C-alpha cells in the first residue's frame, strides 16, 4: 500500500511539474517531462515485480522469480489479467511449498480469470494435468492434456505433453491406488 501511495505522489508531482513547465513557457523541458510522466502512469497498469518475475521465468531462474512474485502482497488490487498471472506464477513456482490442493486451486482460479496467451493456458493445463495424475484422477488429466495440446499452437510443449501422456498410460487409476492402500501396499517379505 505504501508503494501505491508513493506512486500516486510521484504521478502528481511529475504531472504538476509538466503542467507548470508548459504554463511557464519552458516548452522544451515540458516535452521532456512528458516521458517520465508516461512511465509513472504506466506503472499503475503494470506491476514491476510481475514483469521482473516473468522475465526471470523466461531466463530460467526460478529462485529470482519466486523472490519477485513473493514481493506482491495484495494481488487482488491489480488488474484482472495481472492477478491471474500472479496466481499462475505462485501455483507453478511454489507447488512444493503450497501443496497439490492449493496449487490446483490457484491454477483453476487463474484459468478462470483468464490468461492472455494460448501458450500460458497450455502450461497451466499441463501443470494441472500433472497434479490430477498425482492425485489419481487419470481421466481428468488426459482431458487436460488434450486441451493443452490444442492450445499449444506453436508446438513448443509437444514433447512434454507426449511424455506426460505416455506416463499416464502406465499410471494407476484412483481405484487401483485405493486398493493398494487398503491392502497395505506391496510387501517385500511375507508375514509370519
């Protein structure tokens, strides 16, 4: 919230300075001050931490991306699409810390809010399919992978999707997992 107040004060100062320069007749400096005013105004619509996190994700440095995405304390105040991306990045980056159920909830909420590109939707569906496969929901995982395959129009994730589909063919279903739990799993040594 402090960053938002500072941003508002900076916007008011740059806008007031620009208007004053034009009013006083310093047209050259007034035109020069338009650029900083636009940059500060742009910061109201784009969160700098999210831009940095997405850039670190593209570079492959997930630790820095986690650091930047954790700096966003109130994503609900961001525009809808940015809020969706914050949820998407938190779910993808923090699956181990949050757990499967919370990650699934965040991914579903992000997809419901709407991700911009088909590639991002495909990645979200592929991660959701992985979560469904780990929890024993094979049919849902297969349908999510098929949706991801349709959304991946550039073919970047084709190898990962086919690999996951092959793994799902050999994965146990929910009933098989339940039966193995009831039977105590595999026993290496017979009971005496």
